[in-house]
C-alpha cells in the first residue's frame, strides 16, 4: 500500500512538472536556442580565418638583395604577360641592385584597376590610357609612359553573317559583352552604339563574359549571336573578317606606365628592356607590336 502511495505521488509530481513545462515550453526553447548559438559562436570563432578580399592573383619573387627590403609592384591584366614580367624583373641586374622583392598583381576586374591605379600603390602598370587619364595618376603619382602597343578597332563579330548596325537587326539577337565597364571594345563602345540605336539592357539580350577569349569561345559554341571585341590577327583561323562590323576605328591601345617620382633613369631603361624582351617573345602579334618612349640612351 505504501509503495502504491509513493507511485501515485511520483505520478502527480510528474504531471505537475509536465504542465509547467508545457506552459513555458516556448520560453525554455528560446533560452536553449540562444545558449546553443552562443556556445557555437564561441567554440568556432577561432576555427575560421577572415575571408580575404577577392582581388587579383599575386606573383612574388625575391631578387637576392639583402641590403634593403624595398618592394617593386607591377599591375598587369594579362596573365601570360604577368608571369613574363615577374620572371624578367627578378632576373634583371638593375632590379637586383635596387629592390629586394618583386610583386606582380594579375588584375581580374575593374575593382582591381581602381584599387591599384587610383590609389597609386603600383610602380609599373599595363593599362589603357583612358584609365590613367580618368584617375589623373600621371599627374598625382608620376606615372610615366614607357611603351605603347598600337591602337585598334572595335567590332561586332558574328559567326555566319555580317552584323547590321540597325535596331531592327539587333532586336532578338543575343549579344556578348565584357563585364569590365572600363573596357572600350568590349563594353563602352558597344553600349554607346546600342544607346544610339535606342537599345538598352531592358530590350536587348546581353550576356556578360570575363574576357575577350571567353567571348570568342561563346560565339564559336553558339551561346550568343554577336560579340563586341577587337579583331586579332589570329582570329582569321576560326572567324571571318567579312562578318565583322566596325563600331569604332581607333580605340586606345594598351600602354606601359612607370612611376617616376625620382629621375631613376637606370630603372626606366631596365623596364624598357624587359618590356621589349616580352614583346619580341610574346605569341600574340598585337603584343609583339610596340613603340618605346624616348628617354633611354642605347
């Protein structure tokens, strides 16, 4: 009897506790969730590193100089040229006398260009003249032109017919452009032409790509009907120039700029020597065509 009485007491206590828990279950659940979140944050805070900013790839090398820790930085948007610059600058005797480290940033976006050119943290850059002019980097940071690749033309290129520069023709076509707003042939010029025809992103199917090479790949694959780009000599192997409609005859070519805040003529001449060597060995005809600025005695 006594055992049965105790069992009854336990049952009453359990039911009483259950009613209490049921009544406040949402409050208890909220407190538990908050505690779990806090514990999870504290236990994992040291487990994850900060996500680095998504900027260009960095190539770095040391020249062997031990007397100082000076760093020479270059900004290049073409990956092949970037590797050539890094290798040749590190092996150049003038750089081995003046700098401990060579850093070459491979630019991947307009954000990269803005960050490095506008803020004046670069010693050598391969960019368009309009970029330097827009930021006033020549006046503010002393960026001096050391070499120039030729101007070129911008085209609408199609695979099996010559594009017509009319609103009626463009409507219904899928057009490939670059996602670089600073690109003349891949963005600025075609956007201007489309605007003059009364066309915008809202009534034209525009697909954005990350490079001129990607534009060509997409056109050949049939992903798009028209691309806006330059005409390269090697394009004749897979594309027909009969199907290229000119948009602008003269677009400013790529130019090399060196920060010259002092009259470091040895450095100027060393940079020109490296650039000229890159030009003579580059596989693309466009980059093999170069004019060196005056100022370095042969």
